[in-house]
C-alpha cells in the first residue's frame, strides 16, 4: 500500500511538472492563433523613404507687392518662418526610397490645412498649367500619377474640408529611386486666404502634411510636414465699431481696427486713423503698442439723429472704413451684435485656430458684443469643454462682452 501511494505521488508530480512546462507553450500557441485570426500579424511594412515637404514663399510672400529678385523665393521647412495671408507659395514633396516603397495598396496623400483658403482658386488641379494650384510630378517612377480629391466646397463658404491629393503608383519605387511632386508649379503658384492668422505654436494649428494611406483610406505614418505660421497680410480696410445707441450730448467710444483683405488684424500697421462725422472729429493713434487697433472718445450731438462715422488712415495706399449706424436717442434699447456658432481646430475637424481665438478674435478684431464657442459634440472632449468654459469665464466682461459656451449637436 505504501509503495502504491509513493508511486502515485511520483506519477502525479510528474504530470504536474509536465503541465507546468507545457502550459506557457499552449498559451503562446493559442495567443498566436488568435492574433492571426484577428489580423494582428500582417506582412512587414515597406521601408519608409527619406521625405520632406518644402514650402517656398514666392515674391517675398505677398502677392500684392512685387519684391526685388534678391528677396524672392524663401524656403520654409518646419521652421518659425511666417507666411502672409494672401501670399503666393509653392509646396514641393520630395521622397527617396530606401527599399521597395510603397507597400501593396498604399499611396501618398498630401493634405493642405483648413486655413488654406481657395478664394483665389488654389484647389490642386492638373489640367491648367497657367492657373493657381497647378500640381504635377516632376520626377518619379514610370506609372506614378496624381489623383485629385474633391474638397466638397459649399457655395456659401470658402472651405468646408481640406484640399488633398494622392500620389499613386503602378509599382513600388526601388531603393534609391526619387519622387518629386510640386503643388503650385505654375506661374500663379498657390495662395493662402486665411481669416485667422495663426501661429504654429497655437493649439488647433494644422500643418501641411504628407502621409501614407492604405487601400481602405486609413491614414498611416506621417512622412513629412511643413509648419509655417500664418500672419496678416497688408492693410486693406478699417473696421469702425461704435455703440448702436448713444444719448444726446453724452461721450461714447469708437474702436478702429486695421484689417487685411481676409479680416485678419494687421498688427504691423503704423499710423493715425482720423475719424469724422457730422460735427464730429477724432484721432486714433496706431503704433506698436496698439497692434493695429485703438480707441477714440467722441461727444454725441445734442439732438437726436442717426450717425455714420468714417475713418481714414495711412498714405499710399490709404485705408478707409465706415461704422455701423449710430442712433442718437434719449431712450430706446441698445442693439447687440454677435456670433453663436464658432468652431475651432482644437475640437472640430472642419476648422482651425484655438479655443482662446474664439473670444479674442470676436472681441478684439471684429468688435462683437457676444460670441459662443460651439465645436462638434462628437469631437470635443470633456477636458476640452471644461477648458472652453474656463476661457469663457476668463474673457467675460459684464456690460461689455458676453462669452457663451455650447456645442453643435
């Protein structure tokens, strides 16, 4: 009996040791099979090429001001350089394969950011060499071609989606083969029409990108990017903002803002804006401290009337503007102006700029009385919405500016 028990213990211990040794192997085999069935193991990806996106500013960065030859064609590659709204530019994608590239079904996609407007038609196109946005392959393997993607522009706005184009291949590039694609290759180049100047450091900034895309349209690795900041273009007009209702004989303030042709505040403008109206005159200094915006205090006429104030600043060229109607009344309610639907690049796919821009642009540039940040409910996170609420509280100024929060549902 004792011998049997001892033999049983030995046999059971052997089975336990065998089980201990084989269990990890079984788990590993099962995990491998599960991964294969779920598609976790795929064929090795093609070697990524050396690539860069170069953005070159043409004519000194300003379509409206021709520059001497020595100041032309300035390259911007992932740097702090600025690109003026309305500037002519050219984007060059260059890639050199280290090994077979791209993989089966893959293609390259170049995406132009949302602040890249198409008012001067700069949509990528390949059939009008003399027009803006002309795009072509200047160097590449045989069979490589460009597939242009419709940006689906709405008839009432400049941009509702980024402009994109794909580079497709009949065969992979071999090691050492090069690709060069130029957007804006014609004499007109391409142009930015940005209604909000934006720094590359700002939340919501969107760069020029080149990335891999698979056969199903899923975005892959980013190969290269260009990240110029966008600044205001030359001064083109004055925005003159006055209260809608003022009392006879009482002082009131008028705000003057210098704008480029896209509505950006031209902060580099220097001069004095002269304000005039029936029996009224005022001056607004616009120096370095004012950054393109200033205030003047005027005295309303003693009698009830309706005013329109004009403003003029600068020489060669002169920029001008006219105010909203001003009712000089002893009684009556004031009319307020604002915007209740604003997206940002931080939380909406179809916009750019930061949450903070919602309030600063509305108040300081457009002179609105109220504004609401309303990003897509499916895009803004809980933390993002909490930040929006905190910014609204920060910018709220009782009696002067109302900051609302919301979302598009």
